[in-house]
C-alpha cells in the first residue's frame, strides 16, 4: 500500500482524488479515513480539511440514503488523528475512542433504530432455544434484565464496530506516515502501547458493572472493551518482537481472532489488564522509542 500513500502525499489534488473516490465507493471508505488521517498527521488540520471537505459531499449523500458508515468513520478517524498529532499518545487516542463510540451509538440508535429493534426482537424470540434448559432456571428478574439489555448491547456492538474501524483506519494512516518518513517507526510505537493500571482497571470495572447500573448503560460494555483489546494485541506484538519469534505467530493470532473471535477477544482484554499491572515487556524499553512521524 506504500504506492498509494506516496500518491496521496504528492499533492492536494492527488489526496483529494483518493479520499473522494473512497467516499463515492462504499467498500473503499477505509481509504478516505486512512488517507485523510495521513494528510492530517503529516501536514496538519488545515491541509486535511481542504481535502476532506470534498469527500464529505458524497458521504452526506450516502447518509441521506440511509448509510451513516462513511460519515462516521471519516469524521471519527479525523478527530482521533488530530488528537494523536497533538498528544502523540495512543493511550489518549484509545480512551478518546470510548466517548466517540458513545456518539456513534446515539447516531446509530437514530439512523438504524428500526433495524436494531427488529434484530433485538428476533434474538429475544430465539434466546430460550439458544440458552436451552438454563433459561428456565434463571429468576424472572434476571430474565427481564437480560431482555432489556439486548437493545443497548446491540447498539453498543454496532458502535464498537465503527469505533474499531476508526482506530484501524487511523493506524493505517500512521503506518503509511511511518513507511514514508520513518521506517519501522509505527511498529516501535505500537509495540510500546501499554495501559496504566488505573486506566485498565477502570475500563474493566465499567465493562463489567455498567450493565448492572442500568440497562441503558449496557452499551458501555463493548465500547470499553475496545481499548483493552488493542492493548492486548500490542502486548502480543511486543512479546513476539522481544523474543524474536517468527512472524507466523502474529499471522496465527489474527487468523484465530477472525475464526474464534468470541473466545480470543475476551482473552486479549484479560491479557491487557494483567499486563497493565505486571508489565510483561519490562518497565524499561528495550528498543529506541520515538514518534512514528519521523519528526521527533
């Protein structure tokens, strides 16, 4: 993908062409978000605004037709890229993705309200069959709580998908920036990502306790899990690099995550929490640290 990044950075016309094309073709919306993030990270908000304003036109057209994904991912990635440029902290970016996910949930709850309600109703109908005999053993109040959680949790899962997509697009833009101006910089930056204990434990507490504080807060569970999952992936990348293991271990990680995500994803969350306390990669950095933008 480096040739695409080089094309984007040739000038404003080339960057505009790429981000507009990504906004016109729905399956290429990641190109709009990543390209806009690259321009913002390297050249600043003013240059990015001059490029993305043209991509906003087709994105709003798709929103008018009922598809909010392009607008959400483009604007979300841009906001996170601006924060990363200003703070140079992936921890702040991951934390900021949680309130961003809440905004996504509010928008999705309006744009896709009917579809989410229909899906929740279908799951309610199938739930006794899925749970089997254990469903009848649950107290009536627990059954009622489970039914009430379906709608906010489904909304939260949809919002978390867009939250993850924004982070991945930003990481692709950062990777492009490092590939052009500071080779291997993004790898070092990502492998150093580790949440502080207070942050990791706070996210874990919200993840577990939020549904018990009110059914509407159930959407916080998937949103708060995202920073922890990314920190868990960064931990595994760091361990593979520290042990000088072959790259197929990481390939195996992502293949397993795709095939058995419902099992691997919680393990990543748990690993991130444990690592925040015990710091498996060591408290002293073993490789030179620095920003991936090649400017510091």
